[in-house]
């Protein structure tokens, strides 16, 4: 599948569109957001502004805001739900040289430093300027960059504690055969060919081996087909 150009996304507050490189700056200055924040009511918490993106597919990205009181496990569940989950694979965060995993066997003789549990709260491991790694599936791995951009004192969103400030628009992926239409599916056996439905139907590829084109850095991997219900959140 061809490498994609930089993508744009919309601000959740004002609806204006910006490139990934300018979104963090916009969110800090957005007047519509400032007005919403000024009218917040409720118990305050430390909130982290976090950018997450595909390590090798950076055209897929999100800006998120989340309470410091939630755990890495809850953040992991969010990432799985919106971007990654297909077969219940293992996952981990790596912060500096420490691994944080969901399942940590106290009796297992780990190679190197023993991983810690994802039960740790973000307040114990996150801080502005932190650059961490995340991996889902240790076979056909989808690696992510996790960047803590800023923090503030504010009221968490009750409906969506991990709130999507902005998310990339689906990348423009042309059909690799005709080049005239958007690719709708990827053939994942032997090669990774992205085709429109017409070219896919006319191809000599088997009926099996296809995966849909989805707005996720896990596109075309394992059995990932996306989650329309989660995609509709933004």
C-alpha cells in the first residue's frame, strides 16, 4: 500500500480544518474551545493533552484530552476500541525503559526488567513533554507514538472521559490499479494491494484475504476491520 501524504483533521470545538502539524497550536488558541472551558462546571482534575499517531503511519493521528486519574489500562482499552482491536492481542506501553502490560505474571522469569501493570494511573507516569511508545499485537505489531503535549486543571468530559479533540480525516488512498477511484479494500495475502471495489471484483485474487480500508494505523493488518460505532463518535 503506498505511503500517504500528511493528513488534516477538524477541531472538535470550532469545526475548522488544520494539518496535523498545526493542530496542537490551534487547540491551544481556539476561541470556541476557550469559551467552552470557561463555562466548565464540576469537580476539576488534572487533564493531559495527548497526541497519539502511528509510528510508521503518522498520517493516522488523534489529539486527546484525558484525566490524570485514569489508568494506562483504560487508555489501552480506548486505543483498542477506536483503532486496534481485532483478536484480543496483548499490548504494552513503554515509558522510558519500563514496560507496562495488562497481564504481568509474577512467577515468570522475564528477560531484563520485569514489566509493570497497566493499573498505574496517568498521574504517576505522564507529564508534559513525555514521548512514550505503545504496541498492540506482538506478532503483526501496530506501534504508536504517544506524546504528552500539555496539561491543565479542568473538568473531565462526563460522556467521554477520553475526549477526542481532533482526529485525522480518512487518508486519500487511490486504487493501485486504475488510479481513478478510492481504494475500498486491501488484499493482504502475498502483497498489500489497495483496490477500489470494481478493480477488486475484476482481479484474480481469491475472495478471502481482503480487508476493508479503515481510518486506522492498523489498516490491512491481521483481521482488523474497524469499528463503525466508534468511528461515529467523531
